[in-house]
């Protein structure tokens, strides 16, 4: 074969190789970009129940992932928003990764913000849920597990209730936690329910909470660009209904679902789905 013929034969091969390299570069850059955390802002109404606005930082699904030395990147994201309190709605710890990153985060916020916590399924899978709750309580973070707390924020009396993740509970046992956490004597005050699972909206709608906060869905892990849909979620399957943002339950309650902060814990990267800190302004 002539030299010219060999060169002609190699040209398509080179183009093919270059195309593959370009695709790989785009995927690597996209993965790195979508692994970067963002702050999302959501506004809900507290009309008739608040004298002044409150600002909530919602943190879910950290899974003990790394966000800078001493978790400084994550802590700064909260500090920059001047939050009034922090809600930790499950899977803050993990059943596989070391607790170090989560504890650094907790110890960086616990003395400066009122903090409240409920378990997620991974904390229950770890078998350390009681140990975790004890550690949090020792560090000024209040675990809510069929309980509620009353606090003053910016001249408002608000209620924060919470239930454990139902991984190892029957529905009767879980319902009992809801009954224990419900606080009829504060019917005129703004009430927040913390629960890890967004797919249980029909259960939450049986109670007159003003706001429910959840995580668990990881935003669907891969997002279908420009549609708002996630690809798949635990306990919701393909094209899940509740993955990200603000939803209205059947009784009119606002439910906010965070995409969470899980990164290196997952076997596959996020796509069109930044990890997030959610800032909820109750106006």
C-alpha cells in the first residue's frame, strides 16, 4: 500500500480517537462541575403565624462527605446566609464512611446555631443511631424522634417536631411517633416537621404542620436537563415525584425537599444535579 493510502486510512481512525478523547474530557469536566455545591433559596409563607421572618438552613444527606478542611466550605455557605437555625434532616452520618467529616461539621456549627436532627436510613443501617443521638445531644444538637421542641426565633414562638426514619419500624410504630410529636397546644404557632423521606407526603398531610423538610432522594442523582426531573430515587423508583424544591401537600402544607450533599459516597457521579444547602425564608 502506498504512503498516501496509509495516511488516508489513518485519518478516520485519528478522528475517532479525538472524538472519544473529547467526550471523555467533557464528561470529566461536567462531573467536576456538578459535584460543586450551591445554595438554593426557597420562600414560603408564615402569614398569620409569624411576627417577623425566619431563615432556616436545611442540610440533608451529607453522608460524612468532605467539604474542605474542617468542613470549612460547607460551614461558610451557612454562615454567609445568616441562618437563624439549622435543620439536619437525616443521613448526616453514613453507614460506611468515617464519622470524621460529619463530626467536624457538627462541631463547627453546634455552638453558634440552634440545631435539630432526625435520623435517615443510613444512620439506622449503621446500627449506631443511639450513639449518634447521644453524641449530638452532647454537642448541643437536639435529636427529634417522636418529640418536639419549642423555641423563640426573632420574636416568634415556633415548634420543630421530628420522627425517625421508618426503616426498621412498622407503620403502627411510625404512626405512634407522629402522635407523640404532634403538639395541639401550639396550633396557632408556626410548626415544622422534620422527616427524612419525601415520598411519605400522604402521611404528613394528615397533620397540620406548616412546613415539612426532607431529603433522601438525592435529587434523582442524575437530572434530565431543563426538565426538573430526576432519573431515579430510593423508594420512589424511576422519574420520582419528590426530588428537589418546594411542593404543596394535599392539605396545603409546604414540603421542601433537598437534593442533599452526598458526593464521594455514591458509586456514580451527580449529573445536572449540584449538591446543595437549602435556605428557606419563612416570610
